[in-house]
């Protein structure tokens, strides 16, 4: 997952202001007690970070591809 896609998903799910705050301040146990920002800076893949924050925040499976999932999927 590209970082730009990650941030699109974060902003879609949590709204831009809260997504930024969540990424900066909320620690996620499954990311080694890191925040989203720290995990990304440590080189943890964006997909792994996205899955971890979705699990942590109880994001339903049907919303994990964002508001417009067809826009984010890779084309052949």
C-alpha cells in the first residue's frame, strides 16, 4: 500500500483532523506500542499499520477499503 493511499483511508475513516491526531497520539499495542506516525517512520509497511489501526479502532471489514474502494485498488 502506498503512503498516499494509507492517508486517504485514514482521512476517509476518521476525518482529516482526527486522523492526524490519532496518528500522532494514539499508541497501538500490536505496533510495538508505537503511534501510527512512529510505526511508519520505523519502516513498518503502511498496510500493516492500516490493519493494526483498523483492528484497534474496530473499523468494520466493509469500510477498510475506504469510501471509494474501486478508486484505491490497483488496476491490472
